[in-house]
C-alpha cells in the first residue's frame, strides 16, 4: 500500500439526499449516468484533484454501496477516504462529515455529489483560494432575465449584474466553519448552503469563476444532459464524427453586413440576435451536432443576451472551447452560402483565414447563386449549409 502524506485539505462529498425531483427509484447519488453512478463520477473528479482527505456522507442503509464507489474511485488513494452516515437535512449531513475530519485538516471543501461532472481544476482552484479568514465559492454569472413575482404578478426586474449562480465545492477555513456550524446548531437555523451559513456567522465569502460542467443534477433533464455530455465522448472512441448545420437570415437592420467572419462595408446587413453572420452560425451548428452537444439555440440563443451583437470570433471560439471540454478537436469545416450578394470570390482567402484561425482547423468557404430561385435568388437573404468533422481526443478538460 502506498503511504501518502497527511493532507491539510479535506473534501466532504454530500451524497445523502433523496433526490425526489429526479423521480428515480434510488437516492440521487446512486442513480446511473452511464455505467457509473452520479456519486462515482463525482468521486472520479475529486480523486483526480490534488490529494485530500475525502469523506463521503451517504444515506442511512447505503453506506456499503458508498464505500464500494469510494474504493473504486480512490484506487491507491483509498486510505484517504471514509464513509459516514448523513442526517435528516443537508446541514446535519455536512456536520457529520465535519466530525470525521482528521486533526491536520485546515481547509474544508464541501461538495455536492449531484455536481458530478465538476472539473478537478475547479476543486483545486477553490482549495487554493481559501484563506484563514475567507471562504470561497465557484460561481457563474446569471445570464437569464430575472423578474420578481408576487402573487403571480411580475412586479419588478432584478438586476442580474449583482447576482451569481453558486456551485460547489465551497471552501472554508476549518476552524471558522466548525464554529459557524456550532452557532447554527445552537440557534436552530437551517441554511440553504454552507456559504450562507458561513456568512451568517459574520465571515467573508468570495467567489471565483465556476464551470458549466459543474451543473447540479436535480431533474430528469439534468440527468439527460450529463448522459449526453459523457456519451458524446464515450461513443466517439477514435472514430471521426460528422455534423451538418444550416442557417438562413433575411436582409434587414442597420450598419454593414457581417458574413464569414468579415465586415462588408456598404453591403446590406442580415438581421439576427447577434450580427446575423449565417456562415458562422451554420458552422457552429455543424460542429455542435458532430460532437452531440446540442445546437446553436441552446448555447447562444436569445436566452443568452450576452451574445447579442456578437461576431463570428466569439461564437466560434466558444464552440471550440465547448468541443474541447467534451473531448473533441475540430478536423475541418466546409461551408457554402447561397445568395446573390456579396461578391465573395475576392475575399475568399481572407474569410477562410479568419475562420480557420479561430477554429484552429481548416475551413473552406464557397458561394453560389440559385439562378434567382427561392428567397436567396430574390435577394431577400442568404442561406448557408456547413459540414464539419470532429475527432475525439480521448480526454475531457478538467
């Protein structure tokens, strides 16, 4: 058995919830995503991070199952792991985890097993950011338009610039967290998460950037999303995948045309949520489709106002990052647009160079007319078709 140094950080993995909203026959942490459970995927991420004491808080009666998952995920780090029985509430479960910590532990991370795809880098980043007086949470900016509703009526808008969507693990200095838990217990108060409990005790909580992969599996749709992300890589296993994308935009609006990543001064613009660049949008759909990651509406649609007015470089760079996170690299892209204008051939090389540079892969662009047939032929807009290949890398970004 490998003798590991005693760590000064501990990770409490909370897996004691019933998961009623998931509608499964087993507690949420023990529901399968693929061949492995939610808990196992969470522990895979935990043990891929910097070594720490790992305490799994399991539902009563399932401690043995949790122990099996822990040992299989831990491998040579098994001596760092322990399973304890959870309580009736999340707060009681975390308290049970705190009671099982080794004496050398100085920093405590509290992690929801339901955030099963959390990257190991996020776990390490939280641990590194905790100080002797400050707690840390990972968080994402809120992008949806939020409203305050009273008795079914919308009464006010909520300024989302002041909001953040909290994730886990949440990290704290051990001594202050234990004191905050004791105060909450003595006062009989239950908090929604550990950061709220810590802040209520008068301590500072700061945030660092979170990850889109650290979403919480709560509903059947969340579980399907996790399966989709994992299946996109598992199904690839070295075989190139092909996707097709189409987009159409009508002429309209103000300013100049943006097409194939270029600004066309003096040409009529295309209308759209962003800049109307139908070529880049078709490429995005082809790439996402090839990787099994949904479509452009899911990642860049009107529910994401941060992309309003964005140009091709933003869309394509983010799509490339999504593919990399899911374990793919781009092979090549071929795209053709149909329209009477603009005259494309003088700028073909320029467009291909811009698009290829952003994607890190060769992109070819062609243009054709439709002999005045259809709405492109009538000069009402532009239609685009793109075909893309993606290659599995055998790894996901953590």
